């Protein structure tokens, strides 16, 4: 890849470009189901922008096209990942980790940019 730039996006940036991010998600994971992509956009991508310490970073090629993104937020009780792993983490003696854990929720890179250092 001849280079790329990273940008931190705000909640409004993500919502404004949700369909493009959905296209990257579809392409990266080779998803054929439009319903699955729509579910990702509404049930994950947009909904998660309201979570504490939400962060989204996009990768742009030299033509300013989105070729990848990653996002996440602070882990909190009552959310799937936190509640699923909390007991095991505490049992292993690492309960303190949950106080500041950050969940990387999605990480997608278009096939044309995969293997080129974008990730």
C-alpha cells in the first residue's frame, strides 16, 4: 500500500459515515447478507457511540477513501463482553483489570488493504 492516514472520528463523524463504514465491514468480512450489515450498523456501530470513552479510528488511503476502521469503549458491567469474562478474570486474580478495561469491539480492513500494514 502506498500509504495511508489515520483519523480519530467523533460520534457525529461515525453516524454521518455509518453506511460507508458498513460497506467496509461488509467487504472486510466478505458478508453477503444485507440484513447482517444493517444489524451491525444499527445494533453495534451507531448504538455504541453513546458508550463511555468511545473511540473510533479510521484508515484512509491517499484518495481519502476509508480502507479500515477500529472502535471500542470502556468496559462496564451490564455489557456482554464484560459480563461474559468478568468471573474468569476475577478468578484468575486479575479483577483489577476490569476497572480500566477498554473493549476493542470491531476491527475491519478492506481486502485490498489487508496485509499492507494498515492493521
